[in-house]
C-alpha cells in the first residue's frame, strides 16, 4: 500500500507521525508522493488549535470525493481523534478508522508518565480537557521500560505535558537515572519540559548521564515579559534564561528546541521583536511556532485580539525563516563529525539511502555502499553534508 500522512499540530503529533511512518514502512508499505497516489491517507492532528480541526474537516471533505472515485482508506489519528471519536464519525462518515494518541503511543516505546497538567496557561485547553496531573509510581515506569527492553526496544521516550514535574515517588531527574539503569537500554528521551520545573539536578542528569539523549524541548512561547504574563506562563524571560544557564556551556551535542506562539492578544511590534531577539540570543537548534488560536473555554478568549491575521502570519513567517537559518547552521556544525545513529528503516529508500537518527534527534540520510544495515541498531556514521531538515552521512571508517 502507498500511504500519505498529513500532520497538523505540536511536537507530540510530529513524533506520533514519525512513529506511524516507521510502523508502516516496517510493514512493507511505501510513502506516496501525494493524495492522488495514496491508498491510505492518515490525518494526524491535535485539537489544540481550532485551525487544525478546521483543516482536518476540510481535508476530509476532499477525501470523501476521492473515495467516490476509487478505493481509498482514510484514518484520523491524534488528540482530536482521541477526544471526539463519535463526533468525528458523525461529521465525517468517510473516515474508516480513528486512532487516538493512546493507541499510537502503545505501539512503539513511548512511555506516558504523567497525564494532565497543573498549570493554567490562559490560551491552553489541556488543563480542562486532560484534567489535573496524575503521576505514575516510579517503579511502575521502570518496570514498563524493563518490559519494553525485554521485548527488543533500545530506546524509550518518557512523555507528559510537563514531563519534568514528575512526582511519582522521586524527582524527574532521579527517574531518568533509574530508567537509565535498565540493562540493554541505550537512549532515553523525554518531552515536554516546563521551564519552571527545569532544575539544576535535571540539567546535570541531561548533560551527565550518557543514556539520556542530548535533546531538550523547553517551550518559551514568547520573548516578551508582558506577553508571558498575559499567557500566565509563570516565568519571565530572565528566569527562562536562568534555567538555560543551568546547562552551563552548551555542549555541541545538545539540541535545544522550543515552542513559540505568535500573535497572542495584544502582542505589539516591540513584543514580537523581543521574541526575535530571544531567538537570536539563544539560537535554538529547532523550534515549533504557531499563530495564537482562540480555544473554547480558555481565559485568553476574554483578551482583546484585534491584530489582523495578515500581521500574525507575517510575524510567523519571519520567525520561521530565521529559525530555518539557525537550524541549518546547527546542522552544519555537525558536518565532519562521527556520531552514533539509529537505523530507522528496514531497507534503503528510493534515493538509495537509509533513514537514521542521531541521539540529538537529527534525521540522517545514510549511504551505506549497498551494505545491509541493522534495523533499529546503532551504527557509527560520518556526517558529510547538512540541510535544514536532514544530514547526509556515510558509514564511518572502521
Ligand atoms: N506543556 C507544554 C508547555 O507548557 O510548554 C506544551 C504543551 S502544548 C500541548 C504544545 C504547544 O502547543 C505549546 O507549547 C504551545 O506553543 C502550543 N499551543 C497550545 N495552545 C495553543 C493555542 N491556543 N494557540 C496556539 N498554540 C498553542
Ligand atoms: Fe497547556 Fe503546557 Fe500551559 Fe499546561 S503548561 S496549560 S499543557 S501550555
């Protein structure tokens, strides 16, 4: 089958799409270049932004027409699917199946350690849709990871809306250290971290424990204190920077990633400039940026939001253009280095390369001179070239 995955949403959704893609490739399916060529279209979306919901519904309208002409499987995955299954089937009977986030997460080694959120950001639906935080006991998490490793997984990702607020009997940093002790486990990732729960102890574990992958997603949302206050993010820009300071001199391996919301109600030119200045100062390796989306039942709905959409879009475009340059520069710094990468495909793709991924979450296109590569194992590669979205590499000389 040829499949097409369309993703709208946050980093969790992108992760999920990658996992789904990995599974489909593993089952022998192939990526389609467009809807016309696809036998299966999977829409992976979140319910965080109203725009994502609207886009899915309009895409489903188009797919309904396609389905009249030829056999086509249509699936919806992600948070929207998780929350509103019945409603989705009612509004869009062309859907063949729905895959909630929980279902996606059960397939690969993603370990949800906290449900819900105790913060109260004024723009966010999570506290109402997911409720207050529920933490799993640490031993439970360690046991699950042990089981996953016994089943052949070498890498796990601990998940939570604020994963680092973990309090299941130990601190989050301690949990990482305990999970790292599981024999046979190679890398541990975690997402998403809240800046207010980012401690010096966690910074030390991140840089000091070799099994903890050097990747930190620490959403800042805005570079303006006034906007952060209206968002009720609980920190100032200076406090955010202080937290980053816990990392000491930033290691060349660490990939630092963030989220931005642009066009939050009342965001002035000066506020937006402050966000660009922060981007320039920190030089994030990666960021996910969104235009503010008014969500039902959130306090931010009461704020005056009179900035034209055109201006919001302009700001988003400027921010993303600068981020692409910074990501490219970050990727280029890896050229010439020899690193470990995990093989993510069972066979080379059409271009003759294998997909692999480094510990700091960079995509690799690996040329292996016709040699078979071990699926899901680590190999040493030498980075030869870099673009904004992936690095090229060859096998390191032995
Ligand atoms: N808990 C994490 C934190 O506080 O940083 C983030 C979780 S949220 C599900 C993922 C991202 O979606 C946020 O970092 C934010 O940038 C974005 N987001 C959430 N609500 C949004 C809204 N109403 N409009 C635009 N972006 C939003
Ligand atoms: Fe939403 Fe994250 Fe704020 Fe919680 S901390 S309310 S999940 S943005």
